[in-house]
């Protein structure tokens, strides 16, 4: 086959343009820090990177879910301990009130402190984490207890909360009924109101039998729910650790798959630039002849 000057020049220019294109790609990789910027660069790697990115976004959502649950569970722990202290003080006051030798002024002083305990319990029952009322069950957007001590949340909303973690449902939650209602389905706020009226009429029998029995049940509920919160904390902590491990693994894996080895890329760039310089010099020598060179 006869090789013409046009064929030679076209081939030389093609090789130079190809080298320039490779240099441009290496510049893109170094500047972006990634091996693939467009699916056309490497369809398999681009698809794998997209899948890994989706998985990382899922893990980030699970992490947000777990962080919220951890905040809520910490809120339960703090609130229940405060309730425990108030129930203990309520018991002490009711034991004092059951003493038949108290004067009217002493009973009145006890009644005032019991009323203050009621107001504190209402505030705790309406504890919020962010905008979420944590004791309202599934109806967390509204306070579960009114200012006068009425439980306003509907019974069907008093269920365990559920959030998704690593594709599995994680149940958690303590509601107002678990902590503030006796076995007779009477709220502690109603019990306190009845105790205050019993103090006013010096009804030692009601205080010594009914009121103290109700407080006994409530203190038992506190102990059970503290244990429940402890179990929740362990489960949530294990889930958080699992997510952190997966996140670290996936991040490292994505980096290995997608990130450019800068040292290697710079070395290749230097080599390609040297090749380009040599090709340009070679082309200058090869293509310098024109028709003028053949005129005798």
C-alpha cells in the first residue's frame, strides 16, 4: 500500500490529538479527585459508584433516625428519674398526712406542696425533644396532658413508636399511661386532686389506703420503665455502632472505587506530557516539507 504525505500527516495529527485528549482526562481526574466524571468514562464503575452513593445516603438516614431515638430515650431517662424523685416526695407527704395529729395549718401546707408536685408532673408529662412530645405516643405533635391535669391523648395513640434502622423496624417509646396512670386507670393528677380534697376534710383513711396504694403502683411503674429505658439504650447504642461501622466501611470502599490515586495520576500526566512533547517535535520534523522543497 502506498503511503502518501496526507496519510502520514493525518495519522500524526490523530495521535497528537489522542494524546492531548488523554492529558485532558488526567487533568479532569486530578482536579475533580474522581476516576469517573461521566458514565461514558466507565459505565461499570459509574453504575457501581451510583449504587454505593445510594447506600451511603440510606445509612445517613438511618443514622439520623437513630440519633433522634437516642435523644428521645435520653429524654425518657431524665424525665423518669425526675418523676421517681417526685413520687418519693409525694409518698413522704402522704405518710405525714395520714398522721391524725396534724393541725389544719400543717395539712394545708402539705396540700400546697402536693399541688406543686402535680404541676411539676404535668410539666414532665409534656416533655419535648425538639417539637416532639415524647410521652404522647404516636400523637407527638400535641401535649398529652392539659394544664389542669387531664390526659388528652387518645388511647389508640398510646402505642410504641417505630423507626427504620438498617431495613428493620426498631420499636421504642414510653407513653403517659405507662408512667402517670395507676392500675385502676386513674391518673396521678386525679389522685393528687382527690388527696388534696381528703387533706381538706382530714380523711386519713383515703390518704392511708387509697392514695398511698396508688403511689405504690406508680413507683413500681417507674422502676419497670427505668429498666425498659435501659434496655432501649443498649439496643439503640448497638444499632448506632453498627451504622457507624457500616458507614466507615462503605466510605472507605467508595473511596477505593472512585477516588483518584493522585500520585499515580500525576506520574501518568508527566509521562503523557513528555510523549506529547516528543510527538510534536517528531511531527515538526516529519511534516516540515512543502511543495517549495521540491522545486529545483
